[in-house]
């Protein structure tokens, strides 16, 4: 039985869903992009991560909105709009937020705690920058 924290899912064209190979590090994303290139900007990666520390980078998804669902702990999303304005949204279990397309975002986790979240991400052309 696949587990979302180790084997992500892909939502593709024509309402398809598939189980992905086990996640084994950042290089995994390159293979994911190749496997689902035909879905273009309509494909979505469904993943779950647990964090014990705040993020060390920002990311942006230029072609679609990302849904973030907190399932355990507390996580604060920090969103930076194209005009530079920032918004902070703190999520608790059951809360969700949307990272709009083109909005840089990062996250903070309170020291000594663990936060778990599910991400439904439009991955095409995702970019990162140091925090």
C-alpha cells in the first residue's frame, strides 16, 4: 500500500491519478517532470512532508495555484506577492491555504515542533531562491 509521505501521487489529464516511485531525494523531481511532461501545466503533484525546521528557501509555481493542507502541528506560510507585499498565514490541523501562481512562498515551523502538510502542486517550471 503506498504512503503519501514516501510515494507521492500524480493527478493528470483526463482525471487520471497514478502512484509515483518512492521519493529518494531532490533528483527525484527531474524524473517526475519527464514522466509527466505531456500533462503540461495541468498536472499536479500530491505530496506530504513533515518539517521540524523552518524552510531555508523560497519557491514559486508560475503556472498554477498550490494547495497546502496542514494535517499536524503548526506551519506559517509566508507569501510574497509580485509587488513585494508579504502575507503570513498560520495553519493548524485541518486548515489550508492557497499559494497563488507567481507568488513566492516559504514557511516557518515553531522551534522544537513538527508540522506535517499535504501539498497539491502545479510543478511545471517551479523555481527556488535562497531565503
